């Protein structure tokens, strides 16, 4: 929980870096970068979290639609209230709401990635 | 369905200057009474005000404002009573009929109340939320341009526990908390003595612990229930009663807190 006195963490701008990365400039001066794959792998929706908690199915057979699917890409990133973003993916998945705190924790910049190791 | 209902995008309400959510963690603390009287007190301070009943399962605004069920095919909404613009599920559904809906339908109804009702120019739109931290609350925090939230509690610990949860929900979704109101705070008998029927001071302590403003306490008066049941809120019928004065003071404090909170900045989007 943020203190009443301190300015809460907030993005100032979102932009794309090339075709495979999202950049967020935060109000504390930090610049985050993420690959879209990283964000999709950390989708916080109940379905995806449930999937993460399951052991991998060794007998899973790919569907033809999965084999022919285009590379993963977002089709929309929209603010949700004052607290997060919803990413709509090109495979139709759209149920994950990434809170600002979650987004910040997923930052893949060199400094943050070092802290996570 | 309105596009906002599907996308979760923020609803634009350019004619409405301030949207105030009145919430509680627990049912039965008098949240609808506070919402109705606060709306009227703001109106009595010469502001155009609307009152939206977001309690889809248990709407209270029709009884409290003395409005019978209406024919939605022939009635233009919102309706007006005591100078307030009003919308409630209770205007559409017969009081004896239960609304048995899952979350997505509640989401749709609440969104439509915001988008499809011609609220016009309002200084304040007061939203009476259902108790708890469920679908209606999520829809409003995700889509409505909320200026702030007021948490209503009664003084005793069993109510405060749930009030803390409501408060934490608004914190997590970053809706400014305007403060806490302690309802049913005390009773002054004919002997002039004060009785703290449900204990006293819990709301003030909760506000201090949470670092949010304490907006005031509303005394108990049997006429509050009588006025609610007869469809004329106490601040309108008895504006100079102790409760009426408490609501008018609450309206003034809420206006001050809204000014202090300022406009919440929208999150930036991403261009595609």
C-alpha cells in the first residue's frame, strides 16, 4: 500500500519499441521494457494462472489453429479504471488485467532483471 | 450492449462534474439512507444532483424517494423527485420480483445506467453501491469516472471489519477515498442525555488508522426510518433536526474533500 503522502506509482507514457516490445515511462523516472511474450506468459487472469499452477500435460496435442497461428501480438492495450491495463491479444485472449504494481514488477530492464535473479 | 460494457474502457460523462460512490463493506449500515440524504443535502446547497442506485439486487431508492414502479416503455429516465435526477432498477422491476442475475448482467445494467441514462448537466452524481466488493463495485471502478468514494460504517467492530475491506478495495483500484461516515453514531434521548447505542468512535478510529478523512457522524433518530419508509428523506422533511443538520454538514465536508482530491489523472493509452 502506498503512503498517503507519497505520489503513487503511475505511468506517464506507453510506447512500442519495435514490433515485439512495450515501453512504459513511469512517474518515478524509471523506464520499463517488456517483450509481449513476457507479458502474455505472466497474464494475471484466472484461466492463465490456473494453467501456470498445473503441471505441463505431456500428452497435449497442438490444434491446427495453434500450428498456423501468427506470431503473438497485442491488438489493443487499454487503461482499466485508474489502476491497470487490459491487453487484447491477436488470438482473442483479453481477460487479464495487469495492475500497475504487477506491470512494474514484471519490468525486464537490465536493472530490474538483475534484481529478480 | 454498449461498447464500454464490453471493452471495460472509461465511460465519458462530460456533463457530470463529480461522481461520488457511497459504499460500505457490510449491509445494513444505512448506506442507502446516507446516499439519499447526502444527494438531497447537496441539492439543498443549490447544486444539480443525480442519485443512481447501483444496488441491482436490492434497490432502496424507490422506497426512500417515494417512487412507485414505472413502465419503462413509457417513462423517460432519469425521473425527477425533490429536484434530484434518479435511476434505479427498482423503477423497472416490480418490488415483489427478485432480480436473479449473474455478474455479467449486473455489469451490463450498471454500465447502461451510466451510459444510456440522460443525466444531463450535474455537479454531483451520487452512486448508491450495494454492500461488499463484488461485480457492481468492480464495474464502477473500472468504467465510471469516479471522483471519490465515501465509506459508511456503524460504530461497532463487526461493521468496521467490513468497512476496512471496502476501503482497501478502493485503495487497490486507486479511487480517491473522500472519507468515512459513522452512521447510527449516537442517540440523544428526551432527557437530553446522549446514548452510544452501538458504541461510538469506531469510524473516527478507522479513518485515523487508514489515513483518510473522517467526514462526520450521523446520530440515530427514529424519524430517519419513518421518513425513508414514507418516501421523503429526513434532510428534506426535517432539515433543521440534528440528523438533517448532520447531513448538511456532511455535504459541505464532502464538497471540500472533493476539491482537495482534485481530478484523478487518466492513465495514458497506447497508440496502435
